[in-house]
């Protein structure tokens, strides 16, 4: 796969250190878990966001919301249904997160437009694992 020298997804994945994974499950059979484990193995800090988790996932303590994370977030990776995206975009804007990533099947055009207007980089309906593999394998 040949990519231009100025591929913004490549730039994002190179610059990012931490990924807040909204909807991360503690079940190894769920996509959110597998994708997060892969990204963690590639050197990213995974910050689980799921109010229903009460124990560590992938060795990281979970947070109930993005607002509870006490450190810098580089990417908010969303594994929730599309109707939850606007609230997450609002939180990301408030927190100054530089990028929103909506996984495959997660699409919300108005929220994406709002995020872009606020200066966030937006990826929608794409898998971060697949995009990482395509660029860094």
C-alpha cells in the first residue's frame, strides 16, 4: 500500500502516545479488547473508559468518563453506538483532545463536523488497528 508522505493518519499514529478507549470491554472476545491489546503492544498507553468496569483491563485502571482521566489524551477511540458520539465529542473538545477516532460502523456526521470545527482531527468508520497495520507493518 503506497501512501503519500503527508498522510494525516500516519502523522497522528506517530505522534500519539495515549488512547482513551471508550467502550472498552474486559472480554477478550470483544473487538474493543482485541484492538486495544494490539495498540498497547505497539507502545500506546491505553486508558479504558467504561462506567461498568470496576477492575483493571489490560493492566490499566478504568475510568467512568473521559473527564475522569487525569492525564493527557491524544486520541479518543470510540467503540460505542453512534448516538453516544456527540456527548463524547463535547467532552473531547472541553478537554482539548487533538483527535477523535470512531471505529468501523460508528458514524455521526454532525458530531464529526463539530469536532473538526473545534480543531480536532477526526477519523470515522475506520478501525485503528487496521489503519495502524497498513502503515507500520
